């Protein structure tokens, strides 16, 4: 019980930090949408950021999915000295690799952009290449920051690692507000560069007292070689969602001005939702699972995964349904000002609908990936990731012809759902079962509550007059959402859904304990 309470407190703390970070990111997207809308400049910036983010994503998938369990194992086997030596070696080798890749992409930015975004006009291609070169200057800093945050997570310093989300928002907001009038969209690219430097600086104080850095470089280090062996398949398995999104960008480049930006803004809201509701739990659980694996506690692994699946489903189902019903209001509130006009709102809300219906499967897929990586099995998620990417490409070509940009979003959702189902079956077989029969009953309760939530939300949406202006849209969204969520929570309590009932009992126990102590 004490362990579960500690896990709950840690997850809550991380969640609060991530919520603030994501709100800052949300404000960043609102401001950039206001300044640039969905036009040539915004498309070029979106495309350039995708080019820059691809190596960041691959490094992030490689490092975060493999470094934690290996660092934990190194500390268990050889103590702090061995762990610090392995950590320093990882710092140095990843930084060198990032430097080489940044130099190559800087030199060949023009040909790469023309290859990937063949549907762009010459003007848009040139602007995209310029922005890509500026962003590439910060790749070494970004990769170093990823290693730092991963080591902090391995030491269960979760809150410190989450602070890295703030510099990007702050730097891009300052760039947009203070410098976009003079330098245009290039100001945002320089904001991305500055944020990479700040991400490193903000984490340095948290390494004092426990980590001793050394300029040690050893490619023959057995642990680093094991990391590379695990990393190659891990890169794709952890990056499936983002890779599919980048494929969406590539195919959207031929759909006309604004289509790529609409997909990008819709997807950012999806990452905002999952970042607040899923990432904190999977971040904390990864370290816990790594320790359970080190202790060979198979039953403990299955129990943790089962509880996490139940919690993720309980939280996400009503959010998904509300967002689907109120999608136009959500987009209007998020981005509807300045150059982000009604055309932009309609384009983005359509893509948002087909992304948001897949949020639950995206979250469960990421959790299952984490479980496999904690067990040092990256091959299974790799194979499933390959399946998802291939399926996404096939569906993209089919659904783009039928539905345009919305079809690209739907293809990503269907590919993600398929990957989740395959991973769940594989993990259940690997652990000799996850005990999902009782979880299935709780899922039925969640879906019953979700049906009531959706009905209430749809009824209120039809009954209330449309709102004009961001403030009134906010109040309309808040009123409908609160009533719908209240009905959902009431249904779950009446049905005695396990996770919600457990949380309620814990809160009541704390309140009673506090009163008795008085």
C-alpha cells in the first residue's frame, strides 16, 4: 500500500509539472497560430521542424528506451562509479554522433527538403531549407539534454527532467512576439536553437552531488554496445507515432497550402492530451518496471501493467469523447484568432477528430512499448513498429484519395490501434497472461460511463447556442465538459469501477485520518 501511495504521489507531482509545461506549449502554439495562421510561412516552419525533429526523435527513442534499464543495472552491478562511467561515455558518444548528423543535414538541407517535400513550390522549398539549417545548429544541445533527462529519470528525479519542456515554449514565444515583425518566420527557428541551449543549462544543477562527469570515450564498452544493439529496433518502436505523423506531412505537402499546418496543429493537441494524461504515468512506471525486471518479478510486472492500462482507459475515454463532439469549439478556442481564420478552423478540426479517436490506443501502445523495453526486448516492438509504419503508408494512399488530409489522420489512428493490439497479445503471451478478465469488466464499466458522457455532451452541444469569441467559447467548453465529466464520474462510482473506487477510498481515508489526528 505504501509503495502504491508513493507511486501515486510521484506520478501526481510529475503530472503537475507536465501540465504546466504543456500549457506553456499550448500558449506557444496559440501565439504562433495567431502570428502566422496556415499559410506558406507556417507550412515551411512545420516542414523544417519535422526535418530537424526527425534526428531528435530517433536519438530520443534510442536513448530513453535503453539507457534507463542499463544505467540501473550498471549501478546495481558496479555501484555509482561504474554507473557514472557508463553515463559519461553515453554523453560523449551521443554528442559526437549528433554533431556529425547535424553537419551532414546542414550541408545537404536543400536536396533533403526537395526530396521529402516535392509538392512544395520553389519559394517554400528555399524557405524550408533556410529554417532547417538554423534549427540544425541546436541538435547537439538537444541530444545532450535527452541524455541528461534520461539519467535523471533513472535516478527517479522525474520532476527535474520534465523542466526541459519549458525552454522551447519560452524561446519561441519571445521570438514570435518580439522578433517576428522584423525577421518573420526565421525568428521562430532561432527560438528553437536558443531552446536547445537552455534545455542543457536548466538541468545542470540537478547533477551536482551524485554524478561525476568524465571525458571518457569507449566504443568497446560492453554496456554501450548492448545499448546500441537494443537501440536500433527501439528507435522505430518508440517513434512509430511521430514517424507516421511525418509521413502524413510528406503526403500532405501535395494537398495545397495549409493542409500540412492543419495536420500539425491537430496533432499538437493530441500530444498535449497524451502529454498530460499518459506521459507522466509511463515515465514513472518505466523506472519501476526496470527494477521489477532486475528482480525478476514477473507477477509484479503484470500487475503494474494491468493497473496502468485500467487507469489510462478510465481517464482517457471521457476526454476523447468530449473532444470528438466539441472538436470545432476545441480548435476555435485553441487557435482561432489573428490569421487563423474559419477556413483554418474547419481544416484543423477535421484532422483533430480522426487523430483524437486514437488517443487511447496511442497511450496503451506507448505503455506496452515501455514494458518490453524494461525487459530489454526491443525486437518485438520493432517488428510491430514496422508493421504499423507499413500499414500507415498503405492506408495513407487509400484514405488520402477518399478523405484528403482527414484520411491521413485516420490512417495514423488505425495503424496505432493495430500496433497496440499486437503488442498486447505478445506481452500477454510473454508474461503467461496479464489477468485481463477482470480488466475487461472494468473496461465495460468505463465504456458505459463513456456512453452517458457522450450523450450528455452531444445534447448540451445541440441545446446551447454557438459561442463567438475565445472567452465565450472557453466558457461553453468548460460548462459542457464539466457536466459531461460529472455524469461520467457518477456512473463509474455507481458501477464501482475499481480504479476510481480505490482512489475515492484513499481520499476518504486521508480525510478521516486528518480529522482523527485533530
